C-alpha cells in the first residue's frame, strides 16, 4: 500500500488509514490537516495537468514559429540565389546596375516576341499562297534528328 508524504518523510514502513477517515493515523496523531494517503490529490493532478497543457501549447506555438522561420529562410535563400544569378549576368554583359540589366532583358524579350510574330506571319503568308506543303515535311523534322526528342539527351 502506498504511503502518504508524511509517512514517507518519517520513514514509516506503512501508512495506516482507518476506514472512513480522510487522513492516516500518523497524520491524525501529528495533527496534520492534510494527508495525501490516496496518492496524488485531484487538485495536485489538475495542477499538473494544467501545467502539461500549458507546455503543450507552448510547444505548438514554438513549432509554428519554427515553421514560419524556416519558410522565411527558404524565401531569403531563393532571393539570394536569384540575386547571385543576376549579378553574374550583369558581369557577363558588362552592365553597371540591375536596372540596366532588366532593360536589356526586356528589350531582348520584346525583340524575341517580334521575331516570333514575324516568323509566324511569314509562315501563314506562305501557307496562304500554297508555297508550304506540310504533308511533304517528314515527322522527324518536328520530332528532332533522333526521332523522339530534339534535345538529344533523352534516352542516353
């Protein structure tokens, strides 16, 4: 049988509780007003339970904060990588700043779109005049030289 805290501290071999009593005989003889002979009291258990719940809430908040910090770190790493790539491109092209590089890239993009539009217009014009017979063009022309992928990497 478990001993109450007072019996345990007094190194008593056993804790005897008379039937219907709230305290053990030792606590009664010492005139202690409190005896935990039944083990942990409901108040003590509730206190421990509340503390555990509080710790669980703190852990959950810490985990959420950690996830936020990791997401922020990942965004910063992507930004840093992008900036390194832009800096290397600036050096390669001899640009003085990012604005100059962006202006060059925008101009190249506009030139590329114009060239594509012009080429599509030329092809459409040739089709309209019956100059291009697409049925005469072999499938390998559209699939690439190796018959499957124009990159020449797939399958190697």
